C-alpha cells in the first residue's frame, strides 16, 4: 500500500495552463501555470511548462546517472513503477490516473519537505484511482482546511503523505507524521501575482535558464536555515553553504540534445573562489578542445580540503580526514587522451599537475631520469625520455608542477602559446567517435571500470557529451550538455 500512496506524488507531475480554478491574476511565471500556487516565501521552486518536459528531463537525468551507476533508464522506470505503483516516465500511465500531460507542474517548499501542485485533465479519473486504492486497503484521515478536504495517510516510519483536490487542481505533500496543514493553507491562499516575494529569485533563474522548459531556484540562506532546524550536528558544515545566495536550475531537452544548468550565485565569494583556480599550461585548452577524452580539475585541492574540513569533522573523528589526499602533494589534475593503440599499449596524450610538493612523484622521476635528455618546452625546462623497446615521452618536473606527454609534438602543443581565457573550475568531455569502440573498452577496462563494453555501447549513441563548472561573473555555472547522434 505504501507504493500506491507514493503514486500520488508522481501524479503531481502534470499540469495545464488552461481551465484554471483558482487565482486569476498573472503569476510571476506566467508560462508555468502551476506556479500561481507557490506561497510567498518558498525555500525552493522547480517548475516545468508541461509534464512531457518534466518526463524528458527526468529521463535524461536518469540516463546520465545510469552511465555512472551502470543501469538503464528502462531499469529505473521498472523499479520506479514497482516502488510507486505507477511509472513516472510513462505518459500513458500518467494520463490513466487523470494527469494532464500538456500542462506544467510546480514543486516547492517552505522548508525542505516538498509540495507538488498540478492540474488534472480528469479529476474523475483521479478520484477513481483513489477509490480503487481504498478497496485495496488505503486508510486515510481527513479534515476541512480553507474550504477543501485535506487527506493524510501514513507511508511508514515517521513519514506521511497528504493531498487535496480543489476543482481540477491537485496538491500532494510529503512530511512528518502528524504534520500541520499550514503547507496547504499558504499555497491555497498564495497571491499568485507579480508582487510575489519570490519573483526576483525566479526572474534571476529565468535569465540564466534562457528558453529552458524546466526552471527553478533555491534560496540557500532560507534552505540552510530550515535544514539546520532538523539536524543535530553538522551546523558548521551547513553554514559553509551560506556563502551561496541562491541556486538556479534549468533543463533544456528536445529529444536530440540535453542541456542542464545549475547556477550558484556566489556574490562577493566568487572572487575568493576565482583566486584558487589555477591555470593549466598555456596550450592545454586548445589541445583539449578536440581530444576524444579530456578531464580538468583546476581548483586548488588545498583550498577545497580546507573548505570541506567542517563537514569532514562532522562525520568522522579522524583528526586529519584528508591525510590520504595530501600525501600525494597534488593541487590540480588534468588529462588529455588523443589516441590509444591497445596492441602495443602506446598512444598520445598528456597529464599536467600543480603540486604543493613533489616528494611523492620524485621516486618515479628518478627511475627514468638516466634515460632522459634536457629539452625546453615553451616556458618550461624539461626532459625527453627514450627507453628502448618501452616508450618515449617528454616531461617537466619541479616542486610546483609536473607535466608528462606522449606522442610526437604533444608536449610542445600543450605548453605553447600565451595563456588563454580563465580556465574552468572543472571540465570533462567525451567524443565517442574519436576512438574505435574496442579502444574505449580497453581504456576503460584499464581504468578499472566495471562492464566497460556496456558503458561504451551506451555512450556511443552520443556525438559528444560535456560536463563543465566555470565562473561567470559572480556565479558558478555547472553545465551538462550533449548531442545524440
């Protein structure tokens, strides 16, 4: 029965811009009809123009997560169907319980427990769904709130679900057992006008979202404050997040591409973050642009571990929880793969590290130094190594930096030229057609990836895929972008 109750939450993924039963004044998000029910002071809000947009966004998020978690969207769809009693990715299943697939949805909260509001294309179908669940043992309690019957049922443990239908609008809320009805009152009585207190945050989110069909924001100060009321420890960790004023969400999907953005408004803290982003070698970005695989982490790990220290100490008694990371003396890490030949285990590519110290790497350098000859690469003094019947490579090593490259002219290319624009904080790019499938399988197998063939078969459907985190003014923008073939 718990699974069937959770289906109510999934039913809240639909909406409609017409046949409005409620406030008629223009909402700050006029194209997102369900936002008319957002209360005056939400901690977060995510809205979609149509349920189909929401489904596509959820599908693509699961597809991206599946590449990392080694599962298919169909697996997730089946499991969600089993868990929730209805498949949230199935348009037919949603329509069968009365959801209007052509409309929008809104999810919001005044703390962190979510409320969903949607429009019903067929309130009668939704009522029939509930009646069917009651014949199977669904037990509810109800009361009148603001002239509407509000139902509550237990989900298990201390979690409960509540819902209400007013004409052709549906509210669903998850909260603690014994929760009070203020969440519904504040939403049902929402002003729904351009004077809403959250309109400035919404406008900011939309400016960064462009024409995205799924848009949202979180007001971090309010969200952190609400969360801190519910946790017994970790307050110092949560306070670190207060440097972020607000977060914007955007998902732009059209079936052939995926584009997701998270925009963190850092305000004055952006300058501090920028001061800890270390530039790669001057020619690095130009070479990385066309590489089949490239990875960059340019944010100083020493600064990262210092920032994360309050969180680490909240979950472990270890006096130095980052000791294992520090032993390597690495501040940043970057890698480019240009080509790989599994037959003779050769290839072309480069690795570049900024160092706090070179102690860990020094023993490895000593092993090849007697095969080396001095050579200059751009602004760096380095060495060329030729080990008979083994490998040829170029490297630069001192107490501040380590760079190694294989392939004719690769070291010259990554170290050449003048420094470019500000580098990203993080970047990962994959161009599947840049190398043969069996080469990808071999490479991922060497990296210890489980079931590499399955992973390669999946990402081979993409022309390109990118994950980037970069500073833009006072914002940190995290973007996932890709194009299907």
